[in-house]
C-alpha cells in the first residue's frame, strides 16, 4: 500500500463509522438494515427533503464538464424555465416534489375552488380505501395531516402560513413523511380500484400482480415512482402533472429538443378529446433517470 | 416518538377479533413500545396445535420504521433462527409500510410458518435439513412444537411414560422420533 492509499484508507475510517466492521460472519440482516439507515442519514444531511429555489444555471453547473447534449438541453429548457428546486434522492422524490409544488401552487394562487375540489377528491379516496378493506386507523392520521396543510395554505385563517413556513414544514419529517405516505395511500388505492386498467402496465414493469406491486413498490416508504404511480396519483386527485425529461436521448434531425409528458387526469381526458380547452399542468417536475426535482416557469 | 395513539388503536382492533384470527397482542408492562404477540401454528403444518410467542419492540419511528419482532418460543423453521428467534421476512425490513399493522405483520409471520422459503434462510442448518432430509425436518419441527409451543409440554409426557415403567432415555428418544405424539410413542414403546 503506498502512502496515498494509506491516507485514503485513514480518511475513510475517520469519516465513516459504517465501514468499521470487524466480524462479517455475524453480520446479519439487522446490521445491514442499520447500515442502510446510517448511509441514508448521512446522505440526508447533504440535502434537505426540499431544497431552495435555485436558478437553472445551477443545474447547468452540475454538467460543467459533462455530456454536451445535456448542456444543450438545459439551454433549451432555460427558454421556458427559470428555476429548479431540488428534492432529496431518498426514493420519495416524486411524491415530495409533487407535495411541495402543489401546496406552493395553492399558496400562491389562493385558489379556494381548487382546495374545495381536492378535499372532495380526498374524501372519495378515503371511501375507496375503506372499500378495499384498509383499516381506518392505518390511514386516518395521514389524511388529516394533509387536510390540515390545505387549511393552513389559505390565508385569512388562524393557522395560515407563509412561503417560508411551507418550506420549513416540507423539510420537517413529522409533516413531510406523513404527506408522502398520504400520497402513497392515495396512489395505491387508485391502482387497486382500477386494477384492470393498471394491470398491463404493472406486468410490463415488474411481472407481479397488482396487489403485490402496491404492497412492494407503492406503499413502502422509499420505493421509487414510475409512470404508473404518477398516472394513478394524477387521476386520483384530478391534478395534471407535467414531467420534463432530461436524458441523453437525441433525435437525428440535429436540433436538440427536450421531451415532456403531460399526465392528464382521466376525468379531464374527454374535455381534451372534445378539443375545447388545452389543459396546462401547474405542476412541472424535471425527471433525470432515477430522480425528480421541481421546475419553475420563467 | 412512537405514535402511541395508533398503537392503542391497533391493540384494540387486533384483540377485538381474537376469536376469529387467534392473534393476540398485549403490552409488556406499562410501556406501549414493548409488546408481546401470540400466533397459533397453522393447521396442516408441523406447527399445528402450538401457540408461538413473539417479542415486539417498537422503535421511535413507528409506524414509519418496522416493528422489531422475534420469536421467544423456540421454533424449527428455515426462516427463523433456532438460536435467537430472529425472523427473516421482507415486511419486517425494507418492505415495511405504515399501511401495515402489528396484526398484519403477525399474520404474515403465521403465513411464513405455512410456507417456508428455504432459498432465503435465516437458519442455514434448518434450511439444509428442510431441503435434503424433509422427513427429519418435519419430525424435528413437530417435536419442537410439542416441546416448546404447547402448554402441555414434553416433560409431562416423559413423566407419564416413565411412570408406566419405560426407561427415561428410551422415552425421550422415542418421543422425539415420533414428533412428540404421546400415543404413537406409547405404541412404539410397547411394540419395541
């Protein structure tokens, strides 16, 4: 071992208790889980659940010496979008990003009709879960905490909050994780209650049954979201979501374009087919393989 | 903090239909973060007739963190440590969700008793036996159920048979060979 390696090893030990394992023979599942949590906690300290609003140039800086096509795409993005807000990459980033973007939208717009509409949807989701056989006490706390957030978003009430407070709440585990779990319940309920619709997509993703998928990939915290989750959540709450894809794919024509997909709730689809009004999602998330952040229009 | 209000509701719900499910959860002492559960061994398995005690500890993050569960009744099963009672089950680890409850977790453990997964063992010795010498596995599992998971334990049977005049060491080996069944043992002792 040369001196450089020795130094590196020493750094490693001093910085990382996790690696100090002497007895691998007795290293069991519990230890692995504890180690997993430790690593997650260490990572967690690096970025809050929901970050600060940053100019899009911060995103470009990440790829400073990276793929030219990504830099090219970020440039295209910057025509439309001005800011990004990062979320923690803990497997809950889609739900966390949606939570903040949606609540922030309500806070800024003070759209009381939307608050009333969403409350109706939440009530409906509650009935769905009951009819699917979920014990009420497993989900009621998560539901009431979300409804509390809605109430404090509208100004003029006793408990109304500012933008800064919203950021603080979404960074506070005792609020943030409860709301994430609330969305997981909603998503699972929607998938199970329309299992015929979701089954082919789920088979394509994981070759498991709808129930197994919900149990293994929707309901546990930290399980990442895919288009199935997004479709289900958007449908259940009736909230359109735009996802902008930032990846290395390119087209042959030479000009770089950035793909996006709008998740339009099933209930709004007929309006769309009728060709009346184009639906403009208020929530925009930036997808980079494996992760979602929040994007803001200029 | 453990969400004690929820734990209270869980205990209430679970113990309401104990007649149907056979699954019980009760606090150990006054603190709701330490509980004990019991599950009946499923019928048609070597665990039938036994009542198995599970020690349950709730970490601060419950219901976000999984409950820590471990058998305190000794059990012979590929996914349960014969030494420590540790359980190898995904929902007690990364597949836990706040949508689950103590009762659903205990039901899953009961289901694990019915369908062992020797490919993902907690106890390698038991798993090997399960795969390579299934008859011996069934016998041992039955014997352990008789010996440790029944209120009327092996000692009582040994005492009865010894009183009939059979030597104790022979009584013990015979009982073990027939999986703890008192009548079968008597038959064998008489014919042998």
